[in-house]
C-alpha cells in the first residue's frame, strides 16, 4: 500500500465519521464544525484525484463562506432547536424518499461506469492527462472558450439575484435625514454660506 492509498483511507474515514457526527450531534455549533471538517477532508480526496480546482473551490466557497456563515447564524440567533426536532418525524417520509432517489442516482452512476467502461470514451471533450495539462488550466480552456456565454449568463443571474435581495430587504424609514451626495456636490456659494451684516454695537 502506497502513501497515496494511506492518505485516501485517512481522508475517507475522517470524512465519513465527521459526516455522521454532523447529523448525530445535539449541539448545532458542533454540527457545523464537523461539517467544516467534512469539507476539508473531501478537499483532500479531490487533491488525491488531481482535481485541485475542485479542492480549492470547496475550501474557499463552502468552508470559507457557507459553513462559516452557518456557524455565525447558529451562534448569533437564539433558536430553539428542540422545537425543530419535535416536528422532524413528520418530514421523515419525504427525507427518506429524497435519500432513496440520491442513493439510486449514485448506484446508477457507479454501476454504469462499471458495467460500461466504454462510456468514458463517449465524452465530447476528453480530459487531458495531468502530464500534458493541469486540471485547472484544462477547465479554464473549456469554460472560457466553449462555455463563455453560459459563464457570463451565470454571472448576470447572480448579479440580478444580489440586486433583488438588496431591493427586497431595503427599508426606508421616514423622518430620517439622509446624505445626498449630488446635492452636496452641486452646492454653490449662494447656498453654502450666508453673509450677515451686523451693525456696529449690535450682536447677532
């Protein structure tokens, strides 16, 4: 057994164990911390397969943003999780159905690649060998050439979603003085200062 196999079993064991702890921990903060550990070990598995881009995206997006956001929300909000757990049984059939569908998809993908090895040859754009082209460079070649318009559309959709979230959550309160930059820039001497002529011996 080589060094790569040792790291594979190490990352896989820790990932499965931490994933089980995510759903079995009673403390939601501990669940989020175990979720972060699961993502880190999954990133290690991606590195072993040569998919360094997916590993970095998993660390930057999920660990650095999503999981940390979950942690802050859980720690800052005073949520009664016992009340949530009380109604979890009524959603068990739907959760079991979704789990069965995901399991069937995994069996279909793994079984299809095992029963039909020639399916890999049907890829329209074959993956180059790591000695010829790195994974990130090959992905960039495909993304910014064949799918550049889809990439731009995805960015536009995210921009529209961000603007929509800001518009929906923005609330203007009445009777509050707000700073208007255009009015400040457009001010002239006539409106900026006021010259008062005071007669001798008199105050303002």
